[in-house]
């Protein structure tokens, strides 16, 4: 796929087939994604790929915690509030998504049910987790973002779907247990990845972008 086409057509997918992605494909995506730039080539990222029984362990535990409304404890706190402009973008994105898939704004039960699917990787078998050492700071988070975008684009180029998910790192103790990691490894992002359902409405959604953020000065 041509690069501009790939950037322009990638979207987050939230409904996957129950079909494993061969390890060689994940490996190809990840090794290519490691070409991401980082501060002085520091390469702050570490990656855990979850499949098989590990995915089952993570899904069961995350789902249980979320379903029971256990308070989240992400390694990097989620924002409590957003400035008005960004808050409006988020509200509008959510509003359009639920309208498109036919979930009423006030249907709390259906919205919760949809939201809980985050924790089972939207039914994908595989998820990629990005984490890093606790001594790394804000600039390293930036670098991990480049890595994440490479993963999303590489997956898209190979015809796979992916969804970057903060929700997947909402209960990081489960992840440290699954991957046998010490406390000083901190989770930034999970990415569900797999063969997505082409006929699923939620996978058809193309979110809007504001272009008035671009400013030219001569
Ligand atoms: C850091 C980050 C965290 C995200 N967390 C979630 C999440 O927990 N659940 C989810 O469904 N989507 C999540 N998303 C996906 C965004 O909602 C999505 O990228 C955005 O709405 C734009 O849509 P697009 O990816 O289809 O272009 C996240 C994206 C980013 C970059």
C-alpha cells in the first residue's frame, strides 16, 4: 500500500475474528516498527505479545475487574478532565460512534457492554503491549507513540486490524503477572490486533479530523 493511502485509510478496528495471527506476521510488524525514531536512539520501549493461554488469562482477569467496577490503577494516570476543545472532539467522536452502531446515548447497559469488550481485546486472540522502565520519562513516552503508530500502519498494510487501547493498561498488575515482570516495568498501551470483521458496522467508522490546527507563518 502506498504510504499516504495507508495513513489516510487506517482506522481503529473494534470487532475481530476468532482467528490467530501467525507469529511470523506479528514478528514482521514488530521488527519493522522498531525502526521508529527515539531520543538519541535510546529505544525506551519494551514489547510483550500476548497470545494463546496468556491472552485468556489477561482477558479473564481484566474483564472481571472492569465488570465489578474495580477502580483502575494505570501506571500513567488517565486524565481527570480535558480542555473544552479536546473534550468536544471526544464527545463528538463517541456520539457519532454510538449513533452509527445503533446504541442510544442513554442506553447505559449497552454502552457498558460495548466498553467491556475493550478488556477482551474486542475478541481478537492477540494483543501487543508496550511498556518501559519506570526511570524513563515523558520524552520516552513520545518515542513509544512513534512505535505504536508504526505498528498500527504496518498491521494495516498487511490487511490486519488494530486498536490502540489505554483501557488495556488500566489494571497493569494483571499484565505484570501475565508477563512475569517486576514492579519497575510500567505499561503505556495495549494494541488489540488481528483479522477484523469486514461486515461489522463498528469497523466501518472513519473518525473526523479538524484541520484548523495547521498554522502557516510566512
Ligand atoms: C493513547 C490512545 C489510547 C486509546 N485508548 C482506547 C481505548 O482504550 N479503547 C478504544 O476503543 N480506543 C482507544 N483509542 C483509539 C481512539 O479512540 C482512536 O484512535 C480515535 O478515536 C481516532 O479514531 P481512528 O483510530 O479510527 O482514526 C486510543 C487511542 C490512543 C492513541
